[in-house]
C-alpha cells in the first residue's frame, strides 16, 4: 500500500492532507530523515511530527472506561471515542468496541479493527470469561454462589437459563463474579434476581487480561501476548 493511502487510512487526514504533510517535511523515518510519498519503508519506521505512526490494521486496544461514558460513536453525552485521539474515530477499517459496558459500569473495555477477532472474543462458543467486581445495596444471602453456578437461573423476560457463573464473596456487600456470556445488563440482572441491587460495577478482567493499574480514561495498545491472554 502506498504511504499516502496508508497514512490517510489511519485517520491522519484525507489523501490530499497527507500529500501536503509530505511536502511540508512532517513525515520522516525514525532517524528524522524526511520521507517522500513514493518511498518504501517499514511501518514501524514512519514518524509524523516526530511521533511514531499509529499501529497498522489489526489494532487491539484496552481502555479503563470511566463512569458516565457511553460505548457509542454518537450520544448526547461523552462517548468512549472522546478518550482516544480524534483520528481513531476515522481509521479504516473502523475501530469498534468489543461488546459494551453501560454508562454506569467502569473498567476494562476492548477495541479492535479486526472483525474476525472481535467475533471470536464475543462468540458464546469461545466462552471467554469476563470478571466483574460489584458492590451491593444489601448483604449477600449466602445462596447466590450455588444459584449462579447451577446453570438454571432464568432472568426476567428470558427463556434460556444463564450459563454457570462463579461468585466469590469479598465481603458481605462486595463480590467478584465471573461470567462467560454477555447478555444485556447481565450482572445487574443476576443480582436483581436474588433481590439485591448493584450500586457500583467494574469489569476487572477479560480472560486472563487484567485491568491492572490502568487509570480511568487511560488506554494502551495490546501486543500479541496480551491478545493471547484474552483466550487463556
């Protein structure tokens, strides 16, 4: 792929804009030597205004989604794409969230422009685990772990029971729940089925990929080892 098209597809501007960036000498190699539009150079060696070029297609990101932010491209309020560089909105292929976290849920959110990978992660057949920590309005009753693990819990207005899930009690009103599905508001509805209410909810891991110390609103690109952790 020619450099002008490559850089334009990464969202840095139209092809006309990128051609102008070449003429201005803003596109260089890692050593600072000016590049020209017909040069042949490895992606990792390309810099714009002294900064490395964004990763090529096949990009996977993790973000610590803060509270009050929507997993959407268009919303009256703040959306997750507002936390990324503006050009990430217009990359081709498009960068999409891998599933969703609702406005009142924080924690680990994945993005990718790899459609096959996205569907592999969210496919029920993959049984990728999602780990949540919840604080509750009332003390746990004591029978929730057995109920959630039974594979018989039927959520309101649904006809198919939930797959077995694992509950760990961290304190009387603080629990960690591991699920393999991604139904609408699933964790909140599971606790509601026991007569309880989730006050705060955070996703702390997907597979073996943990949120770690990433600050709210922070994000980073994942390497191949990170992606492998999702399926570990």
